[in-house]
C-alpha cells in the first residue's frame, strides 16, 4: 500500500478516535444524570437502571472501538495494515474504506462468522437436549 493511502487511513482513524474520545456521548450524560437526584418510585427506578445499563453498554462499545482503532494505527506503523491476519492476503481497499479497523479479508471474515454461527447453533441445540 502506498504512503498516501496509508496517510489517508491514519488520518481517518485518528479523526475517528478523537471523535470518540473528545465528543463523548451527549445522550449518555443526560441519561446518567436523569433521575439520580429526584426521589423515585419503582417505575422511575426501573427506568433509571435501564438507562444506566444503556450508558454502560455504550461506554464499553466506545472503549472497544478505541482499542480497534489503536490496533489499526499500530498495524500501519508496523507495515501490516491491509494484510489479513489469517491468510496474509490483501484485505482490499473497498473493505478498508468501509471498515478501516478490519483485520481479516472478506473471505476469512465470512469463514469465521460461519464457524461462529455453527458453534452457536450447536450450543443452542446442546442446551435444548
């Protein structure tokens, strides 16, 4: 991959990371503050706990995305960006444009997802037996 393309992806990834780290989650801050000070009945408490769970989920996913972005930037630095971790083939620019944090080519990703689906299906069938 040429230097201009790598620079493009680095800038894209760094911009996304800044957005995640600096932008925060405006709805999250409103949800986190909502009802925390007011006396609550059971319905309000249930709603508050649901809001807190949603905030936790969003924050966890944000942390995961930041880690994926840092990993992609490290792969750029190491000269491994755009190379599939499983087959060492090219991930492809189209896939990287759609998902710059991708570590697998589309073929290996589909294979992995098929294995996960089969495993999940086997677990469900095993639990039902």
